């Protein structure tokens, strides 16, 4: 289906597609799509879709691939864990803000989850989640500030991407967390320097293991840079067991870069002050004109 416009691809409409097992939708305007139980794959791209309807308790064991890409989803589809046979979940480039990984419990056939380029500000997992077949997890290009790997059991995970977020630290992650890891992409974040210094030995072990075991997959090594402007609260440092590390132990990657950042901050502050001064003068002049009237 291409360039189709309908408010709801309803059960009644889907019932007329009895012999269709693979449905691909591109462009158009279909805000709501009903997932008929006997579909094998569903792809919707740039179709202005905001909701996928999955019946609770209905036998949806047929679907193996669900790709809703470049659309307007703001949450995971309700009842998504009814899709017991699903292997590929691609929700790239939507508007999803929050995900609880516990919602994936029971989806034992998942091999790939792509949540990149959404608006994720938080990822939670309130109970243990076991996805023994999951090989690829992509959380890149979001707004995550912190990430806790507690309760995650992904023994087959090979590719993990958290790059291009606002991550300041991660918790409960070590070299034994993901024994099959081949690629860990973590660049372009706002890592806290104090946390980075404490975590760096673990990261070096992880990088070394990845390069030595899976060199053909790893590619170029990454630089684990921290952001000098990032500062966590005292309680968070205590939670991360970093109370023994003081400011004197910070190691700056590039003193010239730090100096340039400080100079830019000063220049920006000066420019903003000048703009505020001009704005005050304009407002005062307008008030005087009104008073004269």
C-alpha cells in the first residue's frame, strides 16, 4: 500500500485482506493500524501512524517482523508482549519517550530491537527480563541521561548502541554482563568525568575483550571522553560508590579544549548580557512613548 489515506485500518478492512500475510505501507496518512492475527510481517514507513492496535488474548503468534519507522508513535504499542513469535522490532525514528523493558517479557524470539532516533528520556526495567535470543539493541540518538543494566539478562547480545544520547553514567554493567558482545557503541555522550575515571578500567577490559575476540566486527576503537561541564549530585556519587574520588583526580583529555570551552562560555555570557541591555533599552523607550500618549 502506497500513499493511502484512511483514519483507521480497522479489523473490518483487514478482514477483506484474508489472503495477505505480508503488509507493507509507505507514505500516505494512516493514523491507526489494526494488527490482524495472521500477519507474518507488518511494515509502515512515513505513514503518519500514531497507534498500532494489538488485541489482548488474541493468538498473534504468526507475526515475526514489526517495523513502524519514521512515524508518530509516542509509546510502545499496548499488549506488545502478545507477539510471542516476533523476532524483529524496529520502531526507529518515532516519538517514543519512555520504555519499560519488562514489557518485553515473554517475547523469547526477539533477536533485534531498534529504538534509535526517538525521544527516549528514560529506559526502565522494574523486574528481571530474559531475552536469550536478543542479538542487537539500538538505543542511539535519544535523550537518555542515565542507564541501569540491572535486571537485564541478554546472554546472546552482540551489538549494543547507546551513542548520541546525553548519558552521564551507566550502572550495573561490567565485562561479564554481555558475554557475546561484539560491538559496544558509546561515543557522543555527556559522561561525568568522576564516574568515567572510576569506570575507565572496566571499559578498557570490555574494549580489549571485544577487540581480541571479535576483531573483524569491532572496527575502529572509540575514545571514552567525558564532558567537563557534567556534574552529578553528591547523593548520586554516593550511590555510584564514588565518594572516595575527589576533584583533584579528574583527568582532562585536552586542556586546550577545556580552555576553549571556558572562553566560549564567557563570550556567550557577554553577548547575552549585551542583548539583554538592548532589550531593556527598547522596552524603556516604548514605555516612554506610551506615557507621552
